[in-house]
C-alpha cells in the first residue's frame, strides 16, 4: 500500500458479486467504491489487511483504521450477536452509571468486560463530579430517575495526568478551573504524609491523591438531592474503584 493514497484506489481487482447486494450497500458509505466489490468479500479483504498489518496507521490514516476496525467489529461481534444488538437498538437498560476519566488508556467496557448496554458512561478529565454542573446533573438525573440504574461507580486510575497537573502552574484558561474540583484531595493527602523525596515516594503520593480524589468525588456526588433521595430509598448504591494501568487490576476504594 502507498502512504497518502486513498484506500479505495488501492483495493485489488473486483471479486465475484453477491446477488441481491445493492451498490449502495457494497459501497459501504464511500469506503469501498461502487461497482467494485460485493459487501461480504470487501469486509474479508479489508479485515485481512488489518490482521496482516498491511493497513497500518502510517499507511491508511487514523480514520481509515477506525472504519476498518468497525468492519472487523461487524464481522466478529455484531453479526454473530445480531439478536442482542437488535434488542439494544430498541432500548437501553444499563445497570450502572460509570463515571471515569477521559484518559485514552482507560476503556471502561474493555477493562470490565462489560457488554454494550450495561454501562451508562460519563467521562471527563480527572473522573470529577463537579458540584452544581448542569452537564453532570443531567447525566445523573437521567441515569437514576429514568434508566433506574442500580449502581453508581466513580473510577480513578494510576498515572492520572489530571492529578499530576495539580502540582503544576498553568496558563490554560479552563483546565486549572476544572481541576479545582479535585484540589481538596491533594490537600488532604499532603497533610497526612511527609514531603516525598525519592521517585517511589513521589509516585506513592500521586497514587494516594488519585484514590483520595475518588473519595472526594463520592462526597460531591452526595451533594445532589436526587442521589441522596435514591440512596435513602435504597434504589441505588455508590462505589469507588481504582484501575492500575500497570497491572490491569481494578480494586475498590473505601
């Protein structure tokens, strides 16, 4: 394959068409040129490119890789479980509101092996529960009142950039203001421990702040009347979790 050249211009010669498959369907929304491939055969060819490494990020580009990844998902997951996904297409009934960090290394469904439809997810920088925030309040209200989730999880993680940023001066317009929602966690930890001197001690301090931030955000969560009501009526439970990027382990924060 040639870097910079569109994928569809580098596809091999057409294979035998499949009767009944429309040109528009075979074109796959512009990924595959019309009149070139049958839909199933095209997926097989493109997935083969993915699996053999022919279509790399450098060659195909990120968006092409995402689209090709979706083709693989359709073949290996969606189609074999079509009945499950058809049911999901009609409605959702998640059991858990999952509040986590936006960090790209923390993929909620992946690390828990939760299936599509099981987690109602809110992600932001630092897995923060801001007080008096319309965006968060809307998510919380919809999850608790309308979806009727049974559990609310706040999940922190190791090597969190938001927590480390609490130690840094910044000229950013918005990030420092947002991180003020987590600054109390830093203060609590620093009052309890000696000033770290070695690298391991500094890393341990960050870990303690990351976990204390989970506790702090749970406190923020309790400031919302609708959640306090749901807790009083025993309709929902709140949990703190912590994900270790180095080990893949997910543990409780108490």
